[in-house]
């Protein structure tokens, strides 16, 4: 298993799955969520609505999977990150759950490559360095990580890219 760091737009990534930083409604929003729905087309929203009708959206820390519609990826895994609230509302644990539950869903679907954005580090204001530490730790801790070929972290902004570069470089030889 290899960790790769990419600076850019997750909607352009060819992977078995890309992860969306969605919200509990699953009906789309701004940021990466808006970009995925805009470029992926209506098939993604239709499946999100079907899931919503079935189970009432997606709770914070949980994940659901849909088609990737017109995107180059095969699937979109929608996970709902926590809104940063000063760190007193289990934000760290919930963010870790986002990564672990997304990996579990990918593993259950026999997916080999998965690309993550910096969940919660945009509109939800999670501190970026802490979020990157949690992301990298969750990947290392996932019990079936060896089943994956590649985990891609896609950084949209320079700040996240620099943080991930700093934190992930010592890990790569180990993983
Ligand atoms: P959240 O509500 O979980 O904070 P956002 O979409 O606002 O979600 O931001 C999550 C992260 O995704 C931020 O680091 C933001 O810079 C990044 N981002 C926004 N658009 C894209 C994109 N097209 N590809 C990859 N990352 C993106």
C-alpha cells in the first residue's frame, strides 16, 4: 500500500473511489461537495436521494457509497465530517470515524484505490494540521489497509498540501 499526495481537484482523480466531504442531508452543498455534484452529474444526487429516503441522510462520522456518475472515479463515498466546535464535541473521534468508515466501505466493495479530500477543513473549520494528523493516523490504523494499492490525499489548497507533505513523508517508507 502506497500513500500518494496530490495537489489539485479531487473531481479529476481516477481512482476506484473518491471521498466527498458531504453534509447530513446528502443533498449537496458548497466546497468539494458542490464540485463533485456539478461535475459528476445528476446520477450521484439521485442515488443520494434514494439513500436519504431509505435511511434519512447520513450521520456525522458515517459514510455511504454511490456511483461517481460522469466523474473518472468509479464510486463516490460520501462521509459527513464534524463541524469544528472548539474540540469539545468529539470532533477528533468523529473525523477519525469518517476516514475509518470510508475505508471500511471501500474495503467491503473490494476497492483498491481511494482518494480523500481534507474532510472538515473547509467550511467546517477543523484545524488543518490536526485534521491531517487524524487522517494519516486513521489510515495507518485501519485493520485491512494492506488490501489497498493506493491511498491518495488530494489537497486543494497550498496550506493543506504543505501540512500533508510534512506529516506524510516519514510514513511512506513504513507503509
Ligand atoms: P467541509 O464542510 O467538510 O469543511 P469543504 O468542501 O468546505 O468541506 O472543504 C473540505 C476540504 O476540501 C477543504 O480543505 C477544501 O479546500 C477542499 N476542497 C474544496 N474543493 C475541492 C476539490 N474540488 N477537490 C479537492 N478538495 C477540495
